[in-house]
């Protein structure tokens, strides 16, 4: 829509992995070098981790292009498989014939071993690449370790490359996976782009898209892009695409910091700075342009929101924009799910009640004396935990009392609203070390932090200057979750027992004792969709937190900000 306005041949910030827009930062090149080094390491495991959207797939594509011709490559991108399913997938990728009716692990291992030996004799190497490897279960990881036991006197017959999100590193740190961790011959964590690299990334994509003149983002706008995206390429794409659309809507030749902040408010649910009249015109025009792009019911709803904005209802224009694109629609759905949480049955209503909260006074961040220990104690009190102010490992102490810690380094207010539970925010004040503050209330454009033993109010706009998305919280894990590799039955039974009543159905008699993951997957996806989560069928902490909430498991909630 805005491409020709800025002299471009096409939109430069699609999130699709177009190889024409490949940008390799110093970090990406170093990650690629680690993968290539691991390829010559004689076998074993190579590990590449990184945050969502950091460019792991980009590095993997470059890696595949540089793999020598004497290598056979098997690429698995959906690793939520059982051991037998994984072995079948590996055989399929390597085109290894297996006996008809193969069912056991041995049915797949024998022909795979024969294939690897034959390829080694022919002078060929074999590489297995598994993407999204954080979804591998412990028993599947153990089977992969056993696969690397296939070796000759000089080298292993199979090289395994694991690519995944940061939690993959935590998985490999478990005691039961120590043998696998010792076989990792190369590992690299792909960090975000620096401020300078972010500017180079934006300029690179704009030039590939046909830009011949100066970059339509001034230096201050580029700094805001890096600040709001934390240097994550996928977030940069989303923000820059919306910012260029906003400048086009306002007939402005240059993207300014104000437009970037407004775009971030619409894409990331980040609070914008107080806009002037010109910025309100940009937001309203952007809503009109976005409304033109939607169809059916979405069109009438967006036009209704834009009409309300024209009558002076704050936030309506931004709401129309947010519901006109799939990515923003997901965030809006999540926010609405959090605004109207599932009502637990009266018989199992939450017994965890927050302490009485006196009226909150404004918090001056510059004068705040931070205390991480006090923040953990404040969070623990909301959960009814006994936590000493001198506790050095609060997560370990919580585990002894039946709770687990959940941490995120790329969260958002939408996610926290969806989770609807107190959290610890990691705040980054200028010239100060990172500090924790307990978020206990969230409402509208204000939040409540529990600091120095009392509630304090803080505007969301001010929070945006010190918070980059990192937070921690407690949650109750279901039976069998922590040791899924050896105790998956109780977890499946727990899931079935909680999912089916929510769907108004009973567990099928054939699977009442312990339903398979294949049977549970569509129920999990249906629940995730009902909660505004991505319906991927994965059992992670966020999905389980929402299932706890819907089932009435005793957990505290956020208060409205006071």
C-alpha cells in the first residue's frame, strides 16, 4: 500500500523468510561459523539457540546452502514426535527403506544403521537437523544420543544439529540429559541486533525493496525502533511495516519517533507517548486505510471503530487498526480473553486471595530504592508462600512448596493481561542495574507495583521507558509435567480430565485411562484457540496456566490498578 509512496518496488518488511532480503549480522555469521565447525567435528551434537524471531531459520538456511555435496541431510521441522515417529521421520528423510509394518524401534534402527554404514563406506557424511528442538521430549533426546553411538573407530556416523529457543539450553542442563550435553561439540546462542545493526538491517531491506534515496527514518526514529523491538529482526519487520504505513497515512515523507511509538502501540500493545494533534490524525488515517484492507464482518467492525474515533472516543482508531491484521488480531484476542477470564466452578473457586491493598500513591522511578529480595517476597505473599527476605534461590524454595518459576525475556503487557497473575518485572533504569518490581495490578493506562511494602501507581507510558519485556512469575505444574519423559501418563490423564469438562464432553472410553498425545492434540488446540493463544497443540507453561485458571486451580490474579 505504501511501497510506491516511498519509491519502493515492494513492501520491504514482510515476515516471510525471503532469501532476497537475507541480512547476516556479525552474530549471524558467528552462529553460522559454529554450525560449519560442528559439521567437521567428527560427529556428535551441535546446538544453536536464540529468541523467537532472532534469525535462527535464516542461519539454518545459509547452513544448508553451504553443506558439502558429500553430505546427506535430513531436516525435521516438527519434532513433537514419539521415539518411533522420530525414527520413522529420519528414515523417510534419508530415504531409508524399512520393512512393511515396521512398528518397533528396532524395526527402524536396523535399516538406519545399515544405511549409515554404507554411506560412510561410500565417503558420505550424514547430518540430521532438528528445528524447534525445544519441543523434543527427554526420551526422544535420549534416543538421539543413542543414535550418535553409531560410529566407526575414527568418527561417528551421524551428526545432529539442534536448533531451538533458549529453553533448549535449560533442558540439556537437566541431570538425566548430562550424557547428551557432554556430546555437544559446538554451541552458540544467537542474540539480538545492536542499535547500529538494527539501522543497517532496516537500510538493507529498504534498498533491496528498491529504495534509491535517503532512508525515510531519521536517526531518532531508528533508535526508537531498536529500543521497542530489542533488536529482534521479526519485531523490527512488524514495527517498521506499521510505521511506514502510518507515515503514508499522514502524508509524511519521514518516519518520526512519534510515528514509531504509535506503531508500537498498535503492533506490540506498547503504550504510546501522549500524541499531539498531528499524531492523532496519523492514527485515525491509518485506521481508515487498514479498514479498507479488511473484508466482511471485520470491515464493518473496523469502520465502526473508526467512526467512534471521529466522534472523539479515545483509542478507537488504534483498536480498528489492531483488529485489521492477523498479528494484531491475535494480540487483541489475547487481551479480550484476559479481560473476561473463565469463571471457575463455585466448588473449586480460587482460595488464594491477595492481601488488603491500601490506596496506591504515584511511584517516582528515579527515587525508588529497588530490592530484588523484597520483590520476590511480595510475589510470594500473593501466592501464600513462606519466603524469607534472605532467600538466595526463591525458585528453589517455591519448588519445595509446590510451585514452579516461569521466566520470559520477550513478554508483553498483552501476555501479562492474558495470564492475569502477579509477576515480577525486570526494570532497566538509566545508570542503574536491573531491578525487580512486583506487578500486582493492571488496568487501562496504569499499573500497580508493590514496592517498599506498599502499592504504588505507575503510568504505562513510563513503564515503557524502563521495561523491555522480561518478567517472572510462579505457577502450579500438573502431575507428571516436570518429568514428562518417564511419567507422561499422569500428565495426559490430568489434561484429559481438565480439557474435556471445559469442552462439555467426556473422555472417550477407549482412552479414559491414558489418552495418547494424538488424541489430546485437537482438544489442546481447541482450548488454546478459546483462550486467545496460538493453537499449536504444544503443552507449555502458558497453556497450562490458562488451563489451571479455567479449571479453577487456586492461583492469584491481578487487581485493577488503583
